[in-house]
């Protein structure tokens, strides 16, 4: 029998006898097939979890460009441009850069530009910069320092970064 | 917990005190408490974290106390670790230097920058 076969079926038989000083071989033999990660319990990574909106939590800071063909919710801090479909900037979130999307809802702070078909500035919004929109709603209490102007129809999303 | 879905592409650095799950494409450096690269996720860049769990692809270096590589993992680079678990079937083309826990405690920036 060659040593270098991938012993897919009888790994438990092989590992036990001729490895005297190997402490781990005992635990390997005891725990035969499904190798469970020991250090941290594996999270439930079902296929459904890979879909759905992206969430940038309060603890996360991103320096760079974000592009998504789906929705994004931001509660953290971002320095850079954001391209999304429906972009929600939660209260407490900070964005330094331009935000592009079909719908942009702002409850936090943006220093830069918003370019979207539909823009909602809620009462806690703090917007420093221009807003280019087709449809805008500004709630009482929102801070805005910049021009609001109806945009051209060129708010089409064009990904510049190729997925790998 | 931050969740980056498969529709997202990020070019830049990420810094988090909590858990970060990547199902999309990220190019850049990551600092997090716990990093999960889910199935279909791809990271090109270096990671500093306490726990790293990979079920996707990684091209770069890992600096983490605990590393688990799932059977679907594909890793290319270096894995600086204190404890590591590799599932059968994982594709790894990497050096895996062991380091004592004290090495990771002071790790804020990338220490061994030489490739």
C-alpha cells in the first residue's frame, strides 16, 4: 500500500498504530469524519446567509470604496465612495465621500455628496454637501449645508471593480 | 456584527471591534475581533484578528490567535497562528508559523512585512 494514498475510507484504521509520539492522532481517531473547528463554534453559514443586505455595523470603519448591487445599511464609519441600490445611513453613522444609489436614506452624517433618484433626509440627518436627486424628502430637524438640485438621469450604477 | 453580502465589493481597509462576515469581495487590510469569510467570499489582503474562520478564499496573510479553515477554504499566503484547525479538503498553499499568544497581544500593525 502506498503511503501517499488519500485514505478516504479507512483513515481511522491507519492513524492509530504507527504514530507513537503523536498526541493528536488519538483525538483524530476518536473524532473520525466530520472535522469540527475546535477553537470557535462554527457559525451557521447556510446559503441563505450569503444573500440579503450588507450591514456595516457601528464597530466597523472602512477606508475605501464600496460597491454593491444590493442594499447597504451603514451604522459605522466610512471614508470613501459608496455605490448601492438602497443605501441607508443610520443615525450615528459617518460617511466622508459620495453616496450613489437608487434610494438614499440619511439619518446620520454625510460629508460629501448624495446622488440618488430618491433621497430622504430624516430629522437626525446631517448633510454637508450637495444633494442631486429626482425626488427628495426633508424632515423637520434635518441639517443640510449644500445645494439640492434635481439630477440628470445618469444615476445608473456602473461597477468599476471587477468581481474576482 | 457586520455582514458583507455576496453582492458587495470593497476596495480598502476595514477596521472593526466586533465580528465581520465576508461573503463578497474585499481587497484590503482587515483588523477585526473575529473574521468569517463565508462560502463564496474572497479576500485579497492581510488580516489581523483574534479569531479567523474561513470557508471561502483568501490571498494574503493571517495574523490570528485562533484560525479555523473549513473544508471549502482556499488559502494562499501565510498563517501566523497560535492554534489552528484545518478541515479535510481545505486547499492551503501557505506557510503556517506558530507564535506565542504574547505575539498577538501587541499586534496592531503588520509586523513581519517581508514577504
